[in-house]
C-alpha cells in the first residue's frame, strides 16, 4: 500500500532525492508547494529544532504525515558556518551561486578546507506527534578553491569527496544518494519507516 507523506521543502533537488530514496519503501512524496503550503520559519540554532518545526508545520497544514530535513554545510575554519544558515549564507534571497561565492570569499587564504555536510531528518505522523522519528547523517569532504561539476545543488560544486576523487556536483545522482549525508540519514530513517503507522 502506497503511503502519502508531505515533504516540508520547496527545494526541487531535495524533492527528487527524497522521491528516489523513498520509492522502494512505497511512499509517495509530495512537496508542500504542491499542496500550497508556505514554508515554515526556521529561527532555531540547530538543525534538529528547525527540522522538527518544519515537519510539524507541514503536517498541521496538510493533515498528512510529514517529513522534513534541515541540512547544511559546516566548515571547521568558519567555526561551523554556514551551518543552519547554509541556504541564506550570502543573504536572505541568496541563490546557490551567491552562497558559493560567499563561502569562497570567507575561506580566502585559509589552509584548512575541511568541512562536512549535515542532514537531520524528522518524520511526524501528525502535527502533535509525541514520538517523531529522527535520523541524521554526516558527509565529510574538503572545500575547493573553485567550483567543479554541473550536478547537484547548494555547495556541491565546491564540496570535494576525497574517497571519490570528485566533487558532489560531479557524482552520478544515484551514487551521491547512496553516500551523501542525506542518503545516510534517509537509510537510517527508512528502516524505521517500514513499520511506521
């Protein structure tokens, strides 16, 4: 039986990844945008708090179970920035190109280019679910001096994965979904979603 779940995101890249990752679990993922649900505020300081707020908001507005993630890039030399502000690092209306430029600007002259993507996923059965499912994943890499690759989204063109010898933007989508922060978190969550009622 196919179960419907609303994804609390307007990001097309995330929607594609979640649809691919949850197809095998018999979930139909619809975006909150398809249901005319406005994005929730993300005022919190942690990925977990933001993901939970987004999931509860989407569930309340849709009447459906909801899935939300909060994810971003944490760079050691920047004390964890951009972190929860990854999507708006260069300003409230910033796009991926502007955020990437801002990251490169702030890292100018830095020899420590280590960073990692973080993804925290939260699934709720309803807006007031007292037992949300929570999973997380981390994907370690290095920040390049210039972008490479045309795939992915966000900071993927700058995020070099040493084990693969490529940036996240150069990886095939299927491979990226298996090894990324979101893929790791989703596999963890998916095991528990099988028995989710």
